């Protein structure tokens, strides 16, 4: 029914008419609108109850449940009854809301949740259909359906409120996809169940993507795509029945208090959520010690053990700063990019950090050069000894001339110049 407000009317009557039109529109849509703020609250429509926990909203918002004609049935998960749109559909929550349907005789009851083009199936509970969501959208009760994979390690929990001690810094996971050799999408979503973090955990913007973690294959598969668009954490092509991989922090950054991580295995626009594991980072996560030391956890607190020549910073003890080396030095570098001091006018700094007079450019310091020449012409130069080939003249017949009986000339030259050369010529002529 369309109600028109005739013109001209008085402003008051026209506003009253518009108000009646709005009430009629809300009534016809079947919306149950509730104002909920930081203290939390509850929305209810038929068999559906949506609980907004304290801290999920930072300001008051008008929220509603509207019946929808959408059919969320996918991959054997058959919708039971009507679907419902949670409005406003773009609402992002700091702490997950609980969506619960009253269950009658559905087999393996579960909740289907559609945001944009993607539909997610939450793991069936023990006779209950419960989902935890951080973004509004369309929800429906469903029955049956098989997940797109199973995780043998670690043990996943159906609810994020019933988690054991958290994993620290990394998680080893073993996934067996049901799609055989086809690509399977890994979708990891971190939930801040206690409201400890006033920031998104899954991206750097509005917490609507899935880039909080990165996946590294250990065996059984190949990563065909990472968190480029943010729609998935990683796409894996299996090369074996079971894929083993390691999950480490990416955009989630440091989380000292545990978070719940929802694990989903998907294909295309459909994801089956397999369960939750708890996670936190260790005391030394993200502590580099300036690159000049090693972080050593002391209980829940980090501490830097610095390399030789470096010490913990006074203002920030988790840094390692260079210690200046000026002991015994009055000038020159302090080995840390600074100076131990300077020298005065006409002074220069030696390599060992001492100030000395600048030598007169016209003066040559002879103190280190030995130019002494003695009467023996000893220049303290040792010439290498060269062995000349020796010819034995005693066994050589030089045209039947006997050189052994006549001594024509003997010359003995002995000159000492530091290099000694003995020349002894014996010539005999017959």
C-alpha cells in the first residue's frame, strides 16, 4: 500500500503524514527494530535470537531483523524455513554477536551466513544451531551438509567460548580436503572475544578481510594464491591426500591476550567453517633488539640480551644501543658514529685517538729512516745470491792447449758494498 501526502499541507500535518507512512512501511516489512549501544542487547524474531555482547558497539545503533526471500541452500546444506536479514547489513562488530536458531527436528542443524557473494556454514553443535559473526548479513537455519575438509591437527572446537590453552606464535595444521586434487581455500578469521583490542585483527582497515595470518606449506600441497584480495587467507592445491602447513601471524600483529581463530575450508563463494583454535603471540614476538641482540623471554615479559659493544637503551630497554669507546682517547671516532673529541689549532688526531702537533710541511722527519753510510760502503742491502753455472776447465781440451802450467794473471777483486762479489780469474797460456 502506498500512502501519498497531498500538497499543500501545513508542515506539521505533512510530517505527521510521513511518520505514518514510515510506520506502515516498517510494519509491512516485518522488521523488529531495537536500539542497542555499548552495553549490548538482544534482537529476536520467531525462532531466531541475535545477542550483541557488551563492548561490541561503541555507539548506539538501530538494529533490526527483517524476513528475507533469499535461499542460502548450498552444497548439501539445505535451508530450513525462512532466511533473515540482519540490518544494517554493513555493521561491523568489535566482539562477535551470537546467532542462535531454535531447533526442532533438523538433522545436524547449522547456521548459514551470507555476506556479499559468500555464504558460510558454521559447524553443527550438539542439538543446537549457533554461529558467531562479526558482520551482519543474511542468516538461515539449515540441515545436513558435509564440510569441504577435515582438520586432524590441531583439535578444533565448535564454539569460540570453550577453548583450551592458546597456541603461541605458530600453529601446525593438517587438513584433508574432500575436493580431492582441486584447489581448496583456507579462510582464517580472528575473533576478539573479550574486546581487548581496539583495532582490526584481520586486516588494516575494517576487519572485513582475512589477512590476519599467513600459510606456509610443509608437505602435501602448494600455495597457489595468498591473501592478495583478502577474500581468502590462502588457496592450496593439494598434491597428497593430507596437506600439512604452518600458520603464522601476518596483519594480526602482536596479540598478548588470546584470540579465537575460526578455520574455514572453501571453494568459490562457499565456505564450511570447521571450528576454532586459540592463539596468542609470545613475549618476544616483534622484538628485534635493534638487530644487535637476542630477545629472551622472562616469564611474560621480553628482555634483550645485547651483543658485545652494545647495551640496553635507557628509555627503551628493548633496544640495543652502541656503547661509545672513548676510554684512553681524546679525539677521533667513538666507534658508534660519534666523536671522542677534537684537537686544537695546528694539532691532528692519531689513529689511537691522541692529539699531536701538525708537522711543518718543510720538515722531513728522519727519525724512522736509517740513511747511515760507513766507510765500508755498507748500505745494509743484501742482494740475492745468484749461482752462476760452473764450467770445469780441467776436463776440457782446448785445442790441445794445456792451461794448467802457465799463470798469466791473477786478479783478486774484493769490494765491500754490502754486496760481496769475489772475482778470481786464473788464466794460463802455454
